[in-house]
C-alpha cells in the first residue's frame, strides 16, 4: 500500500549495518551482533527512526484492530478488560522474564504507538493520522511518538 516504506526501512537497516562495518564488507555473525549492540551516533539515530516506525506500525495496527473489534464483536469490552487486567497482574517472575528478553520494551512500543495514533486521530481525524503514510518526511520522530502534540502541530502546518 505504501511502496516507499519498504525502501525506507531497508535504508535504515543498511545505515545501521554499513555505517558500522563499511560498504562491501561481509560481516561475521559476531560482527553483526556487535554492530547491533554497540553502535555509534549515526547508527543510534537510525535505530531511533526504526523504533519510531515500529511504534507507529504497531500502534496503528492496534488502533484499527480495536476500533473494528468494538464495532464488530458484541463482547469486545469484556475481552479487552480481561486482556488489560492480565497485563496489570503479571507475577514478579513474568515481569522479570519480559524485562530480560526485551519483550517489555516491545510491549511498551505497542502502547505508546497506539496512544500516538489515537491522539493524532482525535485531534484531526483519520485524515490527519493518514498523513504518516504520505512519505518519510511525514513519519513521526520518536520524540513526536512520545509527545503527539509535537507531531500534530507539524502535520497540520502542511
């Protein structure tokens, strides 16, 4: 649906890897792991952009899925409530596991991404939210994902 998105994501991944290893170099597995864990400034900027896009994709998907669920499933509120309660009632062992594996951070991405999408949609409808798909220049930064009014202001100025 948005052909530019794949090229954009591939460019960011290349920026992370090539920036660290050099163009044309065939990295070993150890070098790849090191590249992904010990970056320098430029690589961290690309990683931040990747995090922002992933938060957006996950949040947008959640927003749409929840809206369809509310409209189409008669007992959606019960399902959603049970899901939320389960999230809040994790045992210390579960929380430690999620933290150690990085899944906690991933779950947080869904939450902040959905909050971003909801706030943008509430401020300007789906038309304003759809602006994110018009091109890389309209993607939110991680700072905008965390503070949606920053993006809303920028996107409205179009």
